[in-house]
C-alpha cells in the first residue's frame, strides 16, 4: 500500500498536445512513485488530444479528464491558470500533501516525483521545487539555463501547505515567478536542481507555445513589467537570454515587451510589499549574485517560517 504522506495529485492544463503528450503520459505511468490522482484539463483541443486522453483515462481510473470549450486559440499566462483551476476544483481541499502543475510536453525520468518528495522530506522548508528542463538541439540535450532559485513553470511541484499560504497562482503572466517570490517572502524555500534523476526533456522550447518564440519573449518582458522587476535587473536578464537562440533577438523581444507595457501604462502586481521584496532581492542579486542573495533571504526569513500559518 502506498504511503499517504507521499500522496500527490497532478493537474495538467493542455490544448492540442497530440504531438507530444504520449511521452509525458507514458513517463508518468513509468514513475517509481505514481500520482494518487491526475486531473488533465483539455482546454478546447482541436487535434487528437481528446481521443488520446480518453484512451489513457479508460485504462487508468485515477486519471480524470475535464473538457473545456474551445476558446479559439491557445491561452497562455492567465488562460493556463484558469484551466489549472478548473482541474484543481476537482480535487478535495487538503486531500493530498503534495500537488503539481504539470505540462504535457515533457519527458520525465522515472524517479522524478519520488526524488522531489525525498528532498522535501529532508528539508521541511522546501515549499516548491522541480528539476531542470533540457531541450534537444541537433540530437544533443542542452540545458534551458533556469536559475536554481525557482521551480520551473512546466512542472511546479508544491507542498500543499505552501500553495495555500501563497494564495495559489496569480492569473497573470509571470505567475510562475511570482509564486516563488511569495513563497520565499513567507519563509519557504523555492528551488530547482540539476541532477540525473530530475533533469527532463522539454519537448517545446520556452516561450514557443503561442505564435512564435519571439512572441513568447515579448510576453515574458510584459510579465516582468507586471511583476515589478527592477529595470536594471531586467536589462541584465535580457542580455543573459540574448546569448542563447534566437541570439540577440530573443533579448530584444523581451525588452520590447517590457517597454511596451511601460509606455502603454499596463497594470502592475497589486501587492506592493511583494513587489518591494522582489526588487530588493534583484538589486542584491546584481551586487553579489543570485545564489548568495537567495541564501541571505532564506537565512533571514527562517524565523518567520510557519508551515501551519493560516493566511
């Protein structure tokens, strides 16, 4: 019998994933520690996705499919989170100690979820974590170069208590960074690891799920503005991303999105205390590096950590 203290639920928003989803589905079925429940939200697919999902759900009763009407296009950012919550609504609150938002364009190693839980058991302050995404270029797996201070958006593994304390995901672009900053503000640890048991193949590059990778980079810049990122820190991020394909243009597209949001008077995240916390971290990171800045924050906020806090 499986250990209830290790039970986890997966929630997967998806749309038109027929080209990749079997690899994700099969890699979850091959896990050394399977999920207790998997809710997959079909957000109006127009390809073979519904048929494939029906076949897997028929064979595995712990897989539940939620069908949403076709909105006419793939929804990213807030649209993805709307679909996620349509799946979370099918889960009894507090039923599982862990939950994970999982995309259907990944190929996971077989001990992925068991390894995450082992590491969270060893460090009770870890609230959200993940492995690292790799993409295939010319037959070689290449790192997407994600920072250690964040769990990645395509596989957000959470301690349920932490997820409740941060108020869940915001329905906006950059939800997958805002959540980690909020968790850290409350004394939790957010982290990702580069390790053979945790590295996974991302079958679609970051920001390429809608229109083009350039549109994805512009959207990322827009989201950085919404999150309240420090302008100098964001400029450094653009340089960093400009050193990978599409060289230079990706960073410029991010800057275009940020400046467009600024010039257009776009809304910013309403939590002023969190925005100030994010900017303080970013400015410190520019001076001493992200790893040392995060370590300082985690040490400084250990005293306020309370896994039983009611928010």
